[in-house]
C-alpha cells in the first residue's frame, strides 16, 4: 500500500486528547517525520507499512488532529507535526541511546554503513580517507549516484550517509558542510596551444575556445554552464562533443587531447602539477561548490555510522 493509498483522515474532528500519547506511537511518528514516508519509516523501524500507517492513524486520533498531508511520493508534515517532532526528538533519541534496541547483554555486531554520493568524490576522497576505519572492522556498502535520487533514497531508509553536491531542503535530513570544490577550465598542453592557451582566453574570452571540442559528463552541461556564467558572465551556447557520465572518464578523455572541460580541482590536481593538463583560465574568483554530508536526524542504531561521519567531516576540512 502506498502512502497516498492510506487513509488521509481529511476533515478530522478536533477533539481533546484523552491523555499523553503512547511512547511507541511517538517513536513511529518521529520515524515517519524523519523518513518523509510511511514506507521509509517502516524500513527504519523493522515494521510493515500497514502497521506504521495504523499507528499514525491511532496517534492522530489520540491528538485529535492530522499530522501529515498524504502525497503521491510520501507525506509532508503539517506545522503542528514539525513542532511535535522538535519537542519529542531529543528525548526519544536519548531514551533510545539508554535503552538500546536489544535487551540482551551482548549487543549485536554493527551492520555495514550504507554510504552514497558522487562516484568520483567517493573514490578519490571519501574511501581513501575511510581506510583506517575499515582496518578496524567497520564495513562499508557504497552506492554511487546523483544527489537528488540519493537524497530521496536516504529519506526512504536506503542509506545512512549521503555526500551531496547541494544542501537538502526541509527538516527531514541533517546536513553538515563537508568540503568546497573549486572548478577549473583545463585541457592537455597540445590542445590548449591550438587555442592560444590561457593568454588567448584572457584576451578573447571564451571565443578563443570555439574551435576546440567540449567534453562534459552530461548533455545539459551543468558544470560548464555554471563556470561560463561565473567567470565569463555569459551563457554557454554550445553542445558537447563528448559526454561521459563519470568525471574520471571526462578527465581521461581530455588528458588524451580530445578537447577541453571544466573539472573539480581535486580531481585533476596531479595532472596540473605534472603538466599533463594546463589551466585555460585562472580567475581571481573561481566558481566554488560546497558539498555536504547528509544523514537523517537523530542517533543511528549503528555506532559505526557516527564513526564514519566524524572521520569524513575531519578529512573534509583538508580536502
């Protein structure tokens, strides 16, 4: 059953609650608020989706008011639900930390940490930084992908942590700045020479690059378009000669002399240092994009999630 198919309880009569809400219902409410859907909350709680739906209905009856607006892709909390979540979140997290999810004397072995983000950033920065934790027994399950899709999956409980290229909207997710990416306009030396190199670009602007093929990772040229607006103050009016849906592939193509591109500096730092690539422009104010480490609010039942998060945030300050 989808969230949209569940009972919307529209027009619920406002009646006084007979007493304080049941603790299990509040836990379920908080999970739904953080996950953004009944289905995602069910995964987080280890319950069925109909059970979560029934518990939210019960809590809404106790409170005498609707808590969520049911939509095609999940639920949206009403203002009262946001207020309730802010009041009960910290106490419920603290209680969970004290009681734990398992009443036995021997806690279960922590499961793998589900980490997601851009493939290039994961492979070049994040995973090498996490090597010490892996040596200490932390297990990782890594999913590459685009930010919007990965954040939707995080809300649904599929990931523990997501490295995002944009800050998520709303209160369902918690985001901490991780790193700043500086973008650079680069080409192989022989390719750059065909256009007159950086002096020609400084003198003639982007028109100096008209004869060179553009290499990007997507047809809509998101990185290159932003660079053009920020550095040259104009719209990029051309199509790509080559698209490769992985910036490491873009780097390889450009290094081979195919054309020019815009890349994060961290990804091509070695090539710039060795001379395998050269800058076609060196603006005083280069375009910068902030990356974020995103998670669901509250303490995770897996202590290794916190260890991975802390190490990534420390490492990110030096990236």
